[in-house]
C-alpha cells in the first residue's frame, strides 16, 4: 500500500482487521490497515479516539487481547506476528520490538521499584528462553543475587541515558514516588532495555506537561539518531507529529485515510478528513474567531459498513463514497497515498476553506472582531473576583506527635497570589501540573479555604462554600476536567442539570423548562434529557456539565481543563459553545488549562503559575507574542510547532522542584536558563511591565515594555 | 520505617474496641436467664442446693452487687492481671486460657493454611482461564464450599476417613493426625470465600496496564501472572483474611465440639451453659484481643504488599 516494498521493511502490516466481540455484536476496531516502518524511520500514526490506532499498535506486539486479529498479516523482522508461537512472540518482544504506553501512572507496576522493573527487562533480553518463575521471584537458591545486582547497575546506566537525574537514588524509588515525567522516562528505560529495532510509543506524552513532553520527544529523537531505532509513534497531537515524524499515517474509524511524508501531509493534505482535522486546531485559527469543526460523529464501529467511513461527515461526499470500495491512490514521487474517491477533485482546494464554510462562520482572519467573546472585559468597574494575598498551605505532618515535635513540612500549593477577574472576560490560568492551578480554582469556588488572604466576589469577602449564601454560590459555576466522573452515573441528564435548581427551590415545571432551555444553549437535543451519562459521548457529557454549571445564571464559570480529555474535532466544537455562551450570557471564565494552544485561542488575559506563585499576568496577545517572564517563554517554546521540521526551542531542563522545599530566592531559578546569583538571594517582587505584571529580576523587555 | 503516631492511634482504638467487647458481653451474660449459683452448685453437689448454700455462693463470688459494680471489680482485676477464677473448679481463668489457647490457635492457623493453599491457586487459575471449564469447576467448588455447613462436612469427613478408610483419628488432640480433619473442615469454608475474592481481584489486576507492560517486555505469562499480577491482587485478599479470622474462631467452636478437641471454643460453650461468668468474660476478652491484634497486623502488612499505602493516611 505504500511505496516501500514490504519485504525490505522492518515492520509491515498488511490489511489488518482486528475485532472485539461484544454483547452488541463484533466491534470492528481495525478495518484493513496497512502500515510499514523501515529501519531507522519515525512514523506517526495519527487519529482521534476510536480511530483504531492503539489497537493497531497493540496488535503489532500481540497484545490485542481481548480483541482478535481476523484477517491480515503483521510481519515484524521477518516473523508473522499473527501466527507466531508464544515463544516467538516472547523473542520478538524481548529483542526486536518494545512498547511505551500512554499513562505512566498506570503502566508501571506499583508494587515493584523501578530498578527491579528495568532490571527485569534487561534480564529478559539477555536470557530470552530460560525464564524461571522462582528466579524472577528472587527466591534465594534459584536466583543469583549478584546477577540481579549487575542488572540493577545496568538499569542505573539506562536511567541516566533516558534523562533521569540522580539515577542511583531513583533506582530504589517506587513509581508513585516519581513525577509523571520521570515515570514515563522509567517506562522508556524498560522499553529500551532490550535495545529494540522498533519502538512503539502509544501516546507517550499525552499525559505529560508540554515542557516534559518536549524533553521526552527530544530523547526519542536522539535515540533514533544515535542507535537507529525505528519508532512508530501513536498520537492524536499533530504538533507532536510535526515535531519528530518522518512519515504520517492518518487513521479514521479503523481505516487508513492518508499516508505521506510529514511535510506534505501538513502543508498539502489531500484527504478531506486530514484537512478538517488540521483546520480545527486552535493554533491555525486567529484568536477570538470561531473554530472550524467537523460535524457529526465517528460511525458506530459495529455492524457492516460499506464505502468511506468519513462520508457521512464529509462535504465532498458523493454517492460513490457511500458504497463500494474506496480506491487508495498513490500520489507518486514518495508523496504517499490517499484513500478517497474524490481526492482528485480536492487537489485544487486550499486547506481550511472547506470546513470553515461548513460551520457557517466568517472566513478566519477577518473574523477576529466579530468573534471577540462577549462585550469584552469591562475595565472601568470593580472586578468581579479579587484574590488578595491568597495562600493555601497543607501541613504534611502525619499526626499530633510530629506536629508537636515540629518536624512537619508544609506544602505551599498556592503562595501569595493577587489576581482579579473582570466581568465578561476569560482569564486563563496556565502552568505545569502540580503548580497550584486547581487549588487556586478551589479557593475561588469555595471547595478550599485560603490559609491566608482574602477572596472577594463582587467586592464582598467570601469564605468556603459551606459559609457562602445561596446567591454567592449561584454566582460561581464549575466544570471539572473529567466530565464522566463529575456527573453522577445514576442521574439522568435532566436531574443532573436540575440539581442546583432544585436546591434553590425551583419547582418541577420551572426546572423542566429551564433544563430544556439550557440543553438548547449547549447544543444538545431535548431527547438527551432522559439519557444517562454513559449513553452520551465525551463531548456531550461535557456539554451537560457546562449546562449544570450555568443553570443558576452565574457571572463566573470556573473551567478546570474542560476540553483536555476531548479529541481535536470535539474540542473545537466545545470551545465554540463556550464562546457563544460567554457572548450571550456575559459570563466571565476562569479557564484552567495546560494546553497553551487552546488558551491562546480563547483567553483575554493569561496568568502563568509556577510552584504556587504567579509568574506573569497580562493580556493574552501580549503574553503569547512577547512573554516577559523566562518561564512563560520556556512554556511557549515547548509547544510542538505545526510547521514541519520546525523543532522545538530550548526546552526546560530538569524537573520541577518539590513545593515542600522550593528553592530560596526566585522559585524558578533552579530551572531558569537566565538565572543569576541575585535570583538565589532575593525573591523578586511583582512588577508592572507595560500591560504585564511579572515576578522576575531579569524580565525580557522589548521596546513595547520600555515604559514602566 | 515505623510510624509511631499511627501505631499509637491504632493501639488506642484497639483498646477501645476490646473494652467495648467486654462491656457488651458482660451485659449480655446478665440478660440471659439462669443463675450460676444454682446451676453450678447443683452440678457440684449433685442435688438441688439449699437457699443458704446458694446465698453463700452468691456472696462468695460477689454476685449480689449491682451489675456495674461487678463489672468494675472484674475490670480492675483485669488491669491487675487477674482474670478471676472459674466458678466451677476454682482454677484461675488465666490458667484455663493458657492451656487452651495454643490448641485453638494451632487449629485456626492450620485451617488458614489449608484455606490459602486451596484458594490462591484456585482463584488465580480461575481468573487466568476465565470462562473456561476450569473456571466453572472452581467456581462451583467455591459455591459448594460456601454453602456447606461445616458440621456437616465434619461428619462426612469422619465417615470417610476414620470410619471407612481407617486412617486419622476421629476425635481428640495432641498429634498432627488429630489436626488434619478439623483443619480441613474449618479451612474449606474459608477457602471458598477467599477463592472468589482472589479470582475477582486477579481479574481486575489482569486488566491493568502494567500487566501489559510486563508482557511487552517478553516475560513468560507465568511470571507475568504470579509475579506482577498476584502481588497486586493480594492486597484486598489480606484484608479479608483478617476479618475471616473472626469467622474462623466462630467455626472453631463448632468444630472443636464435633471433634471433641479441647480449645477456646469448647471452653467457651461449656462456660456459657454453666453461666461461668469469669470464664466467658476471659475467653471473650482473649478472643477479642487476638482478633484486634490480627487485624492490626494485617494493616501493617499492606505496607509491605503495596508501597503506596500510607499508614495513617492523614496528609492535610
């Protein structure tokens, strides 16, 4: 299917079909996928959730269970995985192919230290065929302690290679004692222990911060360059693809839509799906304008299907697309393939125009003014929310005795934060995980009480939720990150949305009417009122959560990572809903996110947090175009660029220090590329640089900042 | 690393629980009809005792005091290390307990071993071969084990081994042979409960991502299952083991009587029938202490099984 001959390739997947038996009939997770990876090549396998990319990857290493491969072949280093014996499969896994999994909190065994888990991998690689249980259980007469010690020594080397600082100390650490980035590095060490020819990485950086992601991608790239390890990178993030992949395979609903060199795919996508996917990325659209979306949803993976799976959502679909075989066209000149009946007609269309028009929005670029959310932030009057010197500390003492002895440590989750939110504006709160963003939001919503400082809403100091009156509570709505776990699975949509209304004494008929109105506002149909959360898609559930948050007409909605669990096409639709609501209802948003491309798109102002402190606060365009604080700059540079070949800039080295024991002076100095001795001596004050307030001795000042 | 704060608070709770148990049994005992003086004297004298004799017995053992006062007397004695003397034989209760506790503990531990030896392999095999005939067989076995009363199993075993095959003694205690049938009787019921638990816990763990990580390394399935999965699956199992000890001590009462084994169980049953208050109180107290101590031990074991467990768990 691709231009390489399958024989020469390290990995060649041909016409793979993987199915899952379910009570509702077979689910066709992978339907005729063909992929090749050559030695030393980095191939990206891209698609949204449900595209079958992970199942394809797992099928390659024989981990498709409980699914089964019903057709097709997977040749890996000359062995057909689909009918390999257990022993052959073990040999492949221990020698030829390794896998790095998505969520490092779940992929390391919690009860063994990382040294043991890496050592095991080394031992497997060395003695593929003589694996005795008692030896691996370290039962004395059957297992040589000196041999295990040797493997542990080598594990330390390997940990250093994947960029774990102080590996001698970390080798004894259990996974829960390590940060997400370190865990994923340990996962890489386990995978690389066998010095594989092919590394399959399934969303390896999705659960990580941008800064950590940049470091990890750099490691992968370096490993590829130095040892010639081929990499099959499974991801939904086209920025990551642009960053390190040589070639891209775009999947949709279990089928391959388009393949080709990364540059060609990003610059001149041929398949309508690839185009639509690229279009709905916030970084490709002007700030404040509406995002193009892909209407409809991924087809049900059950039952038979004919024609192109994307046809129901495609503007260019013809009758030919809806039935029969869809041809895979070779574009020639190593430009890849595209599986589309209409691809020739699409060639002339510039990317982006197609789906933008479909959403009924004005052309991007000219839309900035019209799309500006709400009436805009109101600068003149009193702010809606004011935080003044707000701190939240947690005592880490284990009990009264430690507390008496004074051996308790305090964790400074939020430290002396001054911040205000004006009516109708979107303030984005960004920073790496653990920086205190969510704690700050909890202080605002009253789920936590500040240790010191004051939170004022509409000029009145407010306490924790239990002490707030009904009006104050109604004034702040909350949407949490994971919509599924924030909605009670046993309540219908109607009851979930109506709950705040009921506790405010609304009677049944008024509630019903209000719920209908709210459903319409968030773009759900009336019939969804009687659904349960598990019957809805991720995007729909999050809409329900938003409807619940605005039920009592709040003036502020706190959105804690509201779109980060969603696919790009769903995310863009939800961001549009949020923008509409803001314009119609004059809502202020506190938008917490680690995804800076989303923030850049939606925010009026941005506040950057690091270790509980505010590093920089200012208007979004200013902060993004010309960041004042070195930390903001590092965050922005770590975003994978969509420009093909454009690699990320200098990424932050090292790990975030512990908030229990922050560095003296400026908290950022231990990772700051510009740090000077004075940064260690004195903690910088918050200072105003033009429209931006920053906390730094060495701000980046360009001409626009000259006036103080 | 031992967390003294945690230990101190756990010991305090344990003490409170033990105290509560003693209050409740003391109260319950006095609610049951029957006068110890009458029952014991009539047994000792082998005739109906006279009113004067009964009065003397009652005065002698302080049975005329109000119940709270009697309890206080008993409690202060306990703190002096004196559990009182049996009404029946004038033997100190502590002596009776010291004589019988090892026998019951021996039985309980043997039963626990039998239970673990059956349930862990059965549960693991069942989970690994989910939905196959092996799984169904083990599930059916577990169902049988749970539903079969242990006195009935005891008689079946006695019928089969000593009476038909002529191996193993029918009753008594003292040798390994004497332990086999009671331990099997007592252990199978528990094995059934634990098998189901191991199975469901293993099924859950086998779905975890780290199991796939272990497979992707190229490890043999046996090592994946018995090293990576089992250790994680045992965490909830250990909790239940501690709680099952209570059931085990309950069961010991029945089993000890059937097999005529001296032990805490038979001692307690006799004492209840005789209204031998000091013995009932003493045995209950010791049982409560054993139970509470085992569960404390169980909680400490978590730390070893699962390094994530923060004993105490209070961080904010």
